[in-house]
């Protein structure tokens, strides 16, 4: 069983394939080839049953995948695979898997950071510090008890968020395709009951993938269904929330605030009102970033590689038809 690893390490990017990762893979495969990009890969003439590459952003190795006589499985070490779904790779007779599940800890910690910051008035405290003012806020800092944190897209990452939220004392509810009981959740609703669930959430954590169904899911009508004063947290994909509608909901006071780790860059020009709203927290799509990211991705991949070699079913298989 041969594996091709394709990834261009960059000093500006924390995600790096290191020699130790390649050595780990060699213990589970017959041959492991490493290339920085598709041009190098094509020039080498190498081929393999398995491709391990970044499928989350940028140009995808469509030419190689089409030309390969051996490729059976493309493992993206990103959770999001939108670029793969937007090119011809999705139409090939190969298995596509992603890295779902490895982002939970850093994204859960980041989410709780937003929540605690909002509850305990940290942004205001920082502003006062800059002004050399040391005084308690007029509105008392709050605690999680008696509040509900909701997760829209209650999957693997949501499980980590829910676990941390329960530890802090929140009531936790979730929304997913089917309403099935889940660990760390007090209740789970189906997608059909999304508006009913939103009306109960003091904190709305968005974790849905970007699909045709979820694009623009949080439009003006859906934001109006949110509980008055709710705090919205988007750590999923920017297009899930309509930015203009969000700005209006913040201006009107219907939403108490928001934290946006995910937002379309086109919706955040230098003159966007979001930059200066005191109840808005903007971060640069970094909630999943961690020095342990690639270590976890490789560990997960090797578990699936052993499944592949043994003829066992793989996990994290992308249902391509559902994303078209």
C-alpha cells in the first residue's frame, strides 16, 4: 500500500508536515512519497492508492487524481472539503475522507473563551484598561447557571463544546438532522425545530458545514427567531450567516452581541460597522488552530489507513451526494 503526501510547508502557516510524520506513515505503508505541490507530483510520475493532502482551501490536485491509475482514497486533513466539492475530484470513483473530530478541543476552548469573555465583561475591562480606568461595570458580570448554550450542528466538534459548557454549568441543547440523545446534551432537536430551539438559546454556537442547505441559513428571519439578547458565535463558515442581516440584528439590539471567527472577507471591508461595535468580537478563522493539529490529523489518518489495508470500513467518509 503506497501513500502520497502533498503539502507545501510555509513559514507563515502553522500546519507543517514534518519528517516525524512521514516516518510514522512509513510504519503503516509500503512506500510514502512527499511532494510540495501537484507540479512536483506530476513531474515525478509517482502514483499510489492513497493521497494525503489539504482539501480545505486552495487549488486541488485534480489533474493527478484524474490521471492516476491507482488512486482509491483521498484523505483531506482538513474538516472542510468545499474545494473538493467544487472541482472534478468529487465525481471520481474514489473515497474521500476528512479530518472531522480532531478540531474539537481547540474549537471548544475558543468557544468557551468567547462565552466567558462576554459573561464576565472582559472587552469592557480591556477598554477601561486602555483608558487607565479601574472600575466595575454598571451591568453585573454574569455566570452560566440558568443559561442555555445551544449548538447548531451538533456533531463531533459540538460534543467537545457541549462537554465544556456542561462543566461550566450551562444547560446545553443541540440541533442536528435527527433528534437523537447525545452525551453532554440536555436535549437535541431536529433541523425542522431549529427556530423552536433558537428561542431558548442564550448563546447560539454555529457549527454547521457549508452546504446548499446551510448557505444563508441565518438570514433575517432566522436571526429574528433567536432569543432576544442572545449572543451568536460563528466558528463554522462565513456564508452560513447573512452579514447584513446580522448587522441589523445587532444594531436593533435584538442580539446582545456576537463572536465571528468565520465571516466572508468580502463582508468585512475596512469600513464595516462590525469592526467598531462594542458587542462584536472578531477573530481570524483561528478557532481550530493548534500546534497539535497535524499530529492529531496524522494519528487519525493512520488509524484509517490500517482500516483501509485490512479491508475494514473507513470513518469520516464524505457523503458526496449530500454536499452537491
